[in-house]
C-alpha cells in the first residue's frame, strides 16, 4: 500500500533456495520484495506472511513487518520492511550480539502455544512426543532427499549410504519423552541481521510450532558457532527461558540429524550441477567429517 502511485528503485538481492529477493527503495524507505521461484508449487511465502502478522500481533519488534502479500501471475509475492543493514555471517557475532540473539529467540519461544493455536486455528499441544517428532516429520526430512540422491547419482558415495544407516539407527533410539512445543523460527541459519546495536531475525517461511531446543541447535550448527559461543548463548537464553533436562542429551542427536541432511542436500546439488560446485563439495566434506566424529568413526 505504501508503494501505490509512487516511484521506486528495484535492485537485486541475494536469493534463497525458494525465492528471488529484491530491494525496493522509495521515498527514503526500503522494502524487501520476495517472489516465489516455483509458480507450480505452493509457496511458503504465504506462511511467512502469516508468521509476520502473528509475531507483530504478539509484540515482537526485531522482525520485518508485512506490507503486502498476494498470488500473482509470476507466483506468490511478499513485500516486507527492510530490517538490518547487514547480514551476520559465520564468525561475525560479537558476544553482545549473541546475547541479544539468545534473548530474542527465548522471547519467541516463550509465546504460549495457545496463542499460536488461536491465530492459526490449530490444536497443537503444549507438549509433544520427541520420538513422534523424529518418526514423522524428521524421518521424511531425511528419507526423501536421500532417495532422490540415489535416483540421480550415476555412482553413489558409499559414505552417504553408511551415514543413512546411522540415521536410521538414530530414529530407533529416540526416547519416548514429552518436550515443550512452542512457536519456533524453523530456519535460523544465516537469517540474522544487524543494524547498529540491534539484531533482527528474517526469513520466517518455516515458522511453525515445534521443539525450541532444535531451533537453538539449528542456529548453532548453521552459524558455525564455537563451543564458547554456544555456551555464552545458552547462558543468556536460560536467563529468560528454562530448557528441559532432555536438551543436552538430545543436542548431539539433532546435530547428527542435521549433518546428514546438509550432506545429502549438498551432494544432490553436486549431482544436478546446481550452485557453486566447490562450495557444495566443501559443505559435503565438512558434514561427512562431522558425521565421522559424531558417530565415533563408525562410517567406514
């Protein structure tokens, strides 16, 4: 609405896996224009638009504001306010920025599940079975990409096959315990921005009700935080929200799960010739090395 009848300048911005991103400048204001890459597939931008509405309604400040969303001839389009002046990349976090990130994530996780249910018209429980989370949602998240890799690879990497066997064992060993279920970002890797002393979280298309502990570990792994940085983050997080006793025990399990998924994601892109092959190869080898360490060298 703010752009109707006004001149604006459009520039390209780094695109993600699912969307093209552009910067709109108009009248001294900046916005982000996000366009779905695949018009034949239901876009997650609608989920992001709803997430931004929900978070704003619940008083969260350090996020983009939704300006407009609609389905168009070129696909789903979302316009949101531009927040932060620069992306925080691996190694960029100062101690204070880690503390602010921890506080912000805890604030999101403190949102009662009842508010989520009322807004999204769902019936999520306050507690969920950890085994069920892995057996349903997470198992699909691992199995489908792995099967796709087997179909497209001319010659499969035996390490990936061994790693998948370990992934299957991992699912069998998940304890049947109840864990808290709260609103979570769902993709908090490379989606933190800074502006002066402020920290912002962006790209909310995978926002959902889930286990907060996994939101934290996902952030740790994809930002490549050191052990000292992780402990600093957790120390600050616990000042605002408690973590269940299961967090530490499940932390390593989820790291294994993520490392395998990242490895398969990278090797699939190598096979398909998508993206920077050297970068994908580096990611693949890094994750395979992680799996070697996490599984005690049992992949050979």
